[in-house]
C-alpha cells in the first residue's frame, strides 16, 4: 500500500513538473543575465542618474522595453530593482562585472499593465527612490560606493507559474547621497584618495578591413555580406557607430577640456585611407553584384571632423589593416610587421595632418609573445600596452606590478624568465599595464547600457587612488550616447578630484620603478590568432611580390614606378591577417585568397601569345619566333625556357625586357635533326623563377633534311646511276655481238 502511494506521488510530481516546466526553466536563470533559453528579454535604454552625486535626483529611473521572445503568451508581468552591498574588493568587482553578484536587497515589484503574445514588446519606466520610505519602497542606499544593481522581470508564461523571466545587472557608482526630500541635507560623500588616480584613456576608431583588391586607377571597392547594404557608410552616417564615437569625443572632450590631456585617439590607418578614397566615389561588391556606394559625402565630412578633433591631441596609429603582429611574427614575416607599422604612422600623419605617437604598440588583446616583443624592439618600439594577465613576475621580484613595468624575455610555458631581449637601440620596451577590470566591463556586449559597468569599474578604481589605463575594445560596438556617457562620467570624476589626467606619451616614457616582468602568451590567445594556413599563403604571396619587384622596371613611356603597382598588393596581404579576423579563420582565408587571386591576375598579364597554327621549320637551323605580351603598365624582365624534345635542340636567349603594354617577339636559336611534326612546351618566368602566364604548347612541323638523310639520298642516287650505266653498257655489247 505504501509503495502504491509513493508511486502515485511520483506520478503527480511528474505531471506538476510538466505543467510548470517553463516556469521552472525560467526560475533556473535567477541571478544571471539574459540567456538564450529564457522566454523574455529586457532591453534597457536609459538609467538616470548614471553616476549618483549629492546633487543628483533622489530617484533612480530606468527605462526600456520588455520583449516576448518565447513561443507562448506571458501575463502578470512585473519589474523591480534589487541591489547588493557596495564593492569592497577586486574579486567582488570582477564578479559584479561578470554579472555574478547577488542582489539580496529587493524593492517592491511594479506591475506592467500589459500581456505579451509571442513576438510582442512593451516599453516600461521604473522609478525607485535611492533611500527612505517604507519597507521595499527604496534601494536603501545610505552610504556612497559602487553598487551592483539588478533589474528583474517576473511574469507568468502560459502553462507555467510566475517566475523570473529576465534580468540585467548594472553597476551604479554613488559618489554622494542626495537628499531624500527637498530641504533635507545631503548624505555622506565618497572619500577622496590622498592623491587623484592618474587616468589615461585610449579612444579607438577602427573598422573591419572590408576593402577589396582593385586596380590603382579604379575607385575604391568595398565588401558587403548582404545586397543593398553599405556597412562602412552606415558606420560613418549620422547615428552610426563611428559617427557616435567621434561625436562623443567632440561633445565630451572638446579642445581645451581638462580631460583632453588624458585622451589619446587610436586610429586605424586603413580606415583613413579607405574613407579618403570613398570621398572620391566608390563601389560596393555584394552577393547581388556591384553597385555605387552611398557614403562619399559622409566620408569626407567624417574625415574633416576627425582632423579637427585630433589637432593638438595625442594620436596613436595602429598597424596598417590592424595586422595581427603576433601571427606575422610567428610566421617569420618580420618585413610585413615593419611595413604595417611604418605605413600606419605615415598614413595617419599624412591624412590627419598630425605628428602621430610612434614607438608605442597596442597589441591585440594586450597580449604578446617573446618573439613579437623582440620584433617590436627591433622596430624601435619603446612601450607596449599589456594586460596584467599576460605577464609573469621575474625571479626575485616581490612587489606587485605597478602601472609601468620593466620587461625581460620569458617563456609562455614557464615561470622562469630569461635574459633581457636586446633591441636595435639596446633596450627592451617598457610595459604599460591596461586596467583589466575596466576593459572587461567595456567589452561586454550583452548589456544595452554597455558603458554603465565601465563607469562603475572606473569609479571603483578612482576611489582607490590606483592608476587607470582605460582601453575599450578595438572595434568598439557601442552607441554614441553610451560612449558620451563614459567620457562625461570620467569628466565628473576629474571635476570631483578622484582622477587626474595623465598623457600617454608621458606614461610611455616613464622610467619603470615597479616590478620586472616577462610576457606570457596564453593558449586561448594563440587559438584565436590568424591560423598558420593563412600566414603560409601570405608568405608565398610575399615571396612572389619580392620576385616581381626585382623583375619589373620603370617604362619611360608609361611613367609608372613599379612600386606604385606592387605596393598596394603588398599592403593587401595585411588585410588577410587583420586582427579583425581573430576567431574568424574562414574570413581570414577568404580575404587572403582574394588578394592571391589579384596577384595571379598580375602574373597572367605577362604571357606567351599562342600562335594561330603550327610552326613550319624549313631548315635545320631555322629559329623559333615566340611572341610575349605584357599588359602591365611597367616593363618586365622575362626568361623563356623550352621543354626537352627529341629531334630539337634550342639555344639560350637570356633575359629579355618586354616594354609596358606591348608585345615582343623573341628569337630562339634552334636546330632540328628530323623531319615531321612534334610539340614543345614553352614556359615564361621572372629571373627569380616565378611563373608568368600559363605554359604554352607549340606545334612544330619540320621539312628540313638532316645530313644523314642527304647522304643516304646521294648514295641511293649514285647507285641508281651506276645501275642505269651498267644496263646501257650491256645493251651496247649485245648489239655489237648481234651485228
């Protein structure tokens, strides 16, 4: 009987779980930000105030939208705010940035007067006092600090119970407690450090290298994944990503701003070069074909705005195409590393009219290996921006790393660094440490208010008085309003005495007084870099270009330097190894293959002209006449080789110069030793052996007689004469005998 009851209870439990499945699944996501399997999504659009001060409003106001992303209707929607205790340690700050903080202090749920069918959405506004009121009416924030806050959405999906459907964590910096009611005095304020925290901001302006190979005289050609779209034009148009990043700089840090000294603009030189070309007209290649671009005017406007914004300001050039220097170094392509860095500095100086900051490197992910560090040292680099997680302390070094450290050689697989890496100027670059907490907060893409956590992390760091190197992601996917909010928050901290601007050039030239460390390259960083299969193809193409550089000559008639033809191809190789393709190996391979195809077209432009018919050789020493066509705007030195063929022996013709956009007939000494028809393969190449055009098969017909043939014919003729003479003699004798 007891067994039957237990079995019946189990059956009931199973039925309950089936009916409440959606609610249980939603409840399992408590304390976590949006996950793909939740039934609803919270899209926050604003939080006010972003940074609470003693003069702020006494109410925290959050606006956004609730979206039903499930397959069933949702009723009884309600939303509330929750908070945790203020952050007091780096570990707690890291957990809060990761969205793992608890939020035990809750406020009352405020119902939303809507039911949502699948796919429907509804806006909401939530206002909660910072302090005061009765139980559950406020956040009860009575002391300054940086608070983890959670926006929590509950609801009842069909076939389920009421449960948490979505949540969004935020960091709320509170510098001071505003009055709870008009007329009341403000509360306590956050204690300032003994000295303001030095603040340096690197502001990135970069885009994916979506430029395609084209002829030097052709308009710029851009790539688009979808027909009817122009991605870069959308980025620089009003409201676009790059427009917003530049606008934030113009609005929050205008010329003469006290924060201006702290800001250095990191610029992608290929982006500048592409926009400069777009301003003269360009085209877009997409799956549906090729169409005219739509952003020429915006390209000119954006570049002019940038020129004005960076005058008198620190400007750090990225490598051309933001090339993955570690991948190039591992492949032994040090010449391309040098090309990327030197070209980047030159283009930024020429196109913006500024003196760029040189000798400072910002590697991808702020991570380097030893070999790349040695390469950068040889390129006169004196400072490298590094993530503290990418360094290890040298032996006998006890102090914790400061913001500027001495670098020595090390190993990514051991904690025993070796000797200092000697550079061409006799010194290893110093390491400038990027703040990992603030960078991680800004790298989050799950939070619509993407810089709110960055503001909180920055305020936490500033309150401690520790130096801050604030570095957002390279191709920062953030709205202009969010970028502006971050800079305005930094300006507020400056005005309140929590931070002081520190210029990057000054920081990069600081004599290290802290720890001595070695670089280490984590395995996960290596897994994301450009794959060896791509760099191997780049290496092959690089070698071909080197050979072509030697073979091409200036043609006075065409008046085009060979470098003007080949340098764009050499720079094009860097687009295939751009850091934008980290984690996207198929995209890197596709871009590299496009550059390889362009190089193949160039090689095919110098070729053997296939004769219309068969060559006829009337004599044994008749030469072969082979026509070579050069469609390039430069002269080309070529050499011709013929395959070994029985009955034919060809001579050498040496190097031959084929003028630009012309043909030349090459005379090949040859001797034939037999008559008849046979074929011979002809190949054209540079002096270094790079094939040009395609191999050509020539059909030959020889009507000449060899010496043996002539001797045999003469012998046969003599024998025939002797036989005829003998027969005539016999006839004469017979007649005499008869007569």
